[in-house]
C-alpha cells in the first residue's frame, strides 16, 4: 500500500476533513453512555434532582443540618440561601413563592438565592455531606443508630452535646461513609433532598420531567450530530476511494498504453486485466475501510478506555481480559488467513488466463473435439480459487460468532461484578450500564481494526501488483529535446546498419540491415517464416527499439522525434487485422477522426471494401462486434486497410496484409493502391511472390540478414533464396517471363 499511497495527494483535503468528522463522531459516541448513565442515575433513581443543593429547604431543617457542618461550611451555606418568613409580604415575589411552596404560609423557608452554577464548592460539599448523613440516619443502612436513645431525635441529641463530643461523633460517621464513591454519596444526599421536597410540597414529577426532556433532548442532538458525521464520512470516504481507484486505473492504463513489446512480454494480458480491475477494486474496498474505520476505531477505543478508567477503575481488569481474548483470536485468524490471501490473487490471474485462452481459441477447441480437456483445465483453475476462497470464508466465519461470544461473555461478567458493586453501594446502576457500553465500544474498536488488518494483506498484495505495473519504465521514450519533421512530409526511410535482438535473447533477430525506401516507390520484404520481416517494419513506428544502427525518416533519426509525430506520418496495417466495437464508419474513421464522409467512402473503395459495405442493409452504420468477430477475415483486413488509407500518410506499412485476400481482390487492391499512394513510401511484407512482382524494390531476408535487394527479374538471377521462393510459387512460364 505504501508504494501507491503517494497518489492520494489530490485527496488530502478530503482526508483531513474525514479525520475531523471521525473525531467529532467518536466524541459523540463516547458522550452517549454518559448521558444514558445520567438518565438512569439522576432522572430515574434521583427523580431528576441533580445534586444535594435544594432549591428550597425548611429553616428548621437547615438549622439541624448546620450541626453536621464545620464553621466554614455553615458560613458558606448561609450565603447562598435567603430566609423567607411566613406572611412576610414585604419579601420580593412572596406571593409567587407561596403559590409554589404552600408550606411558606406556616413555616419559614430558606430559598436558594444564587445561580446554581455559581454555588461555591464549600457550600456544595457541606450540604452533600450533611444531607448524606441525614439520609443514612433515616435509612440505617450505612450508620448504626442503636446509640440514639429511644424517643430522642438524633439532631436534638447532637445539639445537646459539647463541641468535642459532637466532633468525635461526626468523625465516626464520616469514617463509615468514607467507603462510598462520590456518586453514591450524592445519591444518598439526594434522598434527603427528595424527602424535604415532599414535606414542602415541591412537584417532584415536574423536576423529573424537566431533567429527562432536557437530557434526552441533548442526547438526541448529540446522536444526530454523530449520525450526520457518519453519513458525511461515508460519502467522502466513498468519493475518495472511488476517485483514487479511478486515478489508479487511468495511470495503469496510460502506463500500459506506453509499453513497448518488450514490456508486454513482462506481464500477460490476463494479468494486466486482473491488475486493472480486481486488484484495484480490492484497494478501493480496503481504502474505504481504512478511511471509515482505521482512524475512527483507535479514537473510540482509547476514548472508551479513558472513560472506563475514569468511571470505575475497580472493573478495568475486565477490559484487559476482553482485549486479550480479542487479540488472541484476531492474531490466530490473521496468521491462518494471510498466506491464503496472497495465493488468491495469483489464482485469479490463472483463472483469467485459462478463460481468455479457451474463449479466444474456441473454434480450434471445437474442431479438435477437446472441449472436455479444456473443461477439465478450467475446472482445475476454478476449483483451486474456490477452495482457497472457501477456506478464507470459513476462517472469517469463525470470527464473528467468536467475537459475539466474547462480547456477550464480557457483558455477563460486567453485570455480575457490577451487581455486587451496586449491592455494596460502591456503584450506581447507571454507571454499570455505561461501563457495559464503553466496554462494547472498546471491543468494537478492536473488532473493526481487526477487520481492516485482515483485509490489508490481500489489498497489500493487490497494491504491490499494481505498483509493479506503475514502476515499469518504458524502454521507448520521447527525447527530452525532440526535433521536428520538416513541414512538407516526404516519407523517405533509411536503415543504416541496423541490428536488433529481443531483451534477454542471446542472438540478434536482425543483423546489419541497410537499405533506403524512397517516396513514390514500393519496397517489399520477403523471406522464409521467422526471418525477421515483421520485426523489421515494426522498428519504423518504434514498436521495438533498434539495438544498433539508425532508422531515419526524412533524414531524421526516429529516436530524436516524438513518437506521436512519427506515427502521425504512418498508415499502418498489422499482420492480424484488428477492429474495434462500434460500426464500419467508426472503424475507418479511427485512422482520421475528422475525416469527411467522402474521404471514408474513397478509402473504402480503394481497399475494395465498398462492395460488401454497400451490400449491407445498414451500410457504413453496420455494427462491428468486439474484435470484428461478425465479419470475415478478408473483410476485416480490407477495413483495416481502409482505416490506414484514410490518413493519407506519407508512409504506408502493410505487414503481410494481403494474405487473407483472394488473388482477384489482391490484384484490384494493389492497382487501386498504386494510384492513391503514388507519392507515398509503401512498405509491404508479403509471403506471396505475386503480391510483390511489380514492387520497385524487393528486400530478401534470410535468418535476419539481407541476402538480396532489387527488382523481381534481377533477383531471380542474382539471389538464390529469392529464386527458391519464387520456384515454389510460380510456374516455369511465369519464372521465364
């Protein structure tokens, strides 16, 4: 992956935005359990009363609570309350207070006079401690009340004590309550506040509803924010991954387009197709996971661990057990599955290769009745990839139920341990629920990370395969400072002592080739099969690079000009006629996109294709299947010739083009060609002597060397190789002419 990560640079801004959105989403997800805990602890268990600082309290009860406070605590509490006496109509908002608190008509009340958010910490702490002691005495769960004489109120007894005795008793009570957490202590104190509200007549359901709607509404907004971030991350991640895959395909295609024949020998066609499709698809899928999960999961996992440690450190050992179990499972699966992922991509190549070979050679397979043999060959390739995919799928199938087992087991363990903690008063129910959610988030973070790491090996293999293609530097390149051809194209071609051998080969294919092809003349090449005829003409458009010597066009070395400029001057017809899907018009127009209809018809007529085109119902709009499979070999060849002729190029190369034509069509075509190409340099590779009888210059090749150059009549006398070829094809009368 690292080899091709540099191509992500255009998407850097989107990736940074994804990081920001993932951080916000993780923060929202980490906040939701906290609010859920508050709804349970405060909204349900505490009836919406958030802390032990009551909005209103009886003056008599406040005086009792002061007995449980230090002098500093008493002073802090007195500063935050205003005492309202019964029937004291001079008090501001008295009537409203009476309506809100009916007890005010008969008893003095202390009303909170400062903003709740501005209450000093000393006052909060003093009230919480005093309220908790009061509730503990009422319940008898945390403080033993056996020492209080029967029929006597604890506060009355406390008021009668000397300061030293009272302080000693309060210290003993504090020690008994010291084992409680702050949340439990606050919940205990809130119990006393609720009892006080009941006496005063405060509407507790209204307080509870207000808290539930406020907290629930905030929780809903946070959830919506997280959902919006998740949607945006999904959208941006998909766009980045799809754009990145598109760019990779474009780069691979562009690189392959610039390959010379030497580079094509490095990769099979099936492998290049797999690398451009399946491999890049794997990279795209993994990139989506990385952008969506790889950066989100660590934030969620680390945040969840910090929240768990902050909420209750006594249960963090459960997290350690869960993480250890998860990592053991993930590593085991990772070790088992990774080697298979590396094998699968090679098997996909093999399957594509076998499929392509069978489909392209289907007629030969049928002709020799070898369908069963080829079917077995396909089955072997298909079975191999199926077997590996099934193995990986089975391994992955084990992961999910195992993960669910770990998650459910951890949940049960948390509930079991947490219930004991709640029973002992060291945890609240809401904290246990929040702990479960944070634990699930941590486990899910590890699960999501493991999914990415399991996908990474296969994506890494795919990335390396794509990088191999992109790393190939074509051997045939344009010069840094290219020369320009003269404005008026002549088309003169000159070979100066040219030799060529294929990369890695020991012996050259062509040796010391020297000749000149003049404009307005036809130069033909003939020789035995494998003597290097096609290789020689393929050196002109630089499909191969010469090993030694020079090839010049209009007295300029072809290596000193741009390939595009060079090939623009050549009308090329390959040995195997190639057509593209579309119609007849688009295939001929392929040679000159801006050609007019008259030019298309003229080229078709010269190529002897007009007759069968006009005979077709759709004419030039007749559909052509991929590869031209719906036309005959001769028709395909004539359309290929028309495609080259429409360019009106100064140089024409016909690489054994006329072999698929009958003698009558061949003769008519050569006659028409001589009229249209009379000013061009024409190079013809031929197997039949009859095709090149009238050539201005015939080059005879044998084992990569020129063994004769001249006209037909001269070569019959001076070149034994040519005479041998001619004798095998012509009658004695034709040889004597």
